[in-house]
């Protein structure tokens, strides 16, 4: 049912938010002790290599960082420790967004956004970041705050809850969100109806218009001869596979001259559906 792909934008670079980060298990291990800065440069370098932050030979660090740069990187690691992130969590973050550990980078503004703009608890903040680590690279002023305001305008609430959907929604640029609202208006929904549609089914923001939404809409009105009003009643229609669920079930019912609401047609399990209409 999940065909979503969110575009994760940041300043100055753009990342793809579905970079398999959610496929890496979360760590529940205790937080490691803070790094002591009076340790030797070699020890600090070895520690950061063990976390996967320092990767000699890559474009991130073609040469060994200076002691000053290491000190700044260690400050970021210690800050993440203080926010409840374990060594395994930090390794995970470094794997998918190593820019966070660049000497000149400051992640604290993102944590301030979660605390003051989103009103998320430290635990909720940690959960959201672990579900989309690339959010740490997003610019608060140009990406996160405008996105949050727009989602609130659409009456999408509980964005502080640490779910995959919320994490990726928050890290989606406003123009990408507006594209989906414009699509709904283009197929016959008013702005108010489009907003309600999105509030009931915010996962729509993760779907491609070209490869998901438009083909399914086209099949709804041309293949199944159904009205847009049915889609307004059951926006979850877009969550189902066109090839594996929508088309086969429609054709199965058509052969039997059976017409049922979209919700009943798609929500039932295969066993129940095909047992009912043999």
C-alpha cells in the first residue's frame, strides 16, 4: 500500500528522503559517555572513524582533518549524545547524511525548530530524526518552518508524533506539497475540498503525480466510469496498487455485473473479497 516517495530538500543541497534510512534498525542501546577533548588527536580520529564519520579517501575528507576540525566534529557528536542519540544512531546518521558532521555545520537550529516550532518532546524529536536523518541537513528558515506552516494551514495535525510519514512530510518543500493540492484542484476539487482531502490522507504528498496519482485517477473515471465524488469520500483509493488490486478487482466485479463502493471494493482482504464474489 505504500508507494510513497518524498523529496527531501535542504539548503544548499537537495537530498532524497527515502534513501533506505528507514530500513536500518533503530538503536536502543544506552548513550555512550561524552568524548573527552583532552584525548589525543589520533584517538579522536580513530573514534570518529569507528562511527563512520571520518572516511579517508572519500570526497568528504580527502585529507585527515585538522585538530580544530576534529574538535568541531566532536562537538556535534557530543551534542547528539546529549539529545539521547546512541553511538549506533550517530553511525546511522553519518551513513545517510555525512554533511551534518562537517566542521562548519551546526545542527542545533533544527533541534530548536523541533522544540519551539513543533513543540516536540526530546523523545519525539529523536524519533522523527531517526526516521528521516536527512532532516538534520534541512534549512529551518527556507524548508522546515514554511513546510510546517503550510501543513497546519491544511489542518494536518499531530506532526510532532514520531512516524515515518510525519518525518518525511516535515522535510518536504512547500512547492512539492502545493503540487499535490494543485493536482486535486485540477481534477475537480475546490481548494477547501483539496485541503480536507489532504488532511484525511496526508500520505498523498508522497506519491508521484505522473506515475501514481494521475494513472489511478484516469482509471477511476475512464476505466471504471466512476465519479470524482467517490474519490472525495474515499481518498485512500490512491494508496492501493493499480496493477495488483484496483484493476483485478474491478474486472472481477465487472464480469459479474456487480457495483460496490470503492471502500468496500478495496479494503477487504483477497480471501474475503473473492469468497464474497466468486
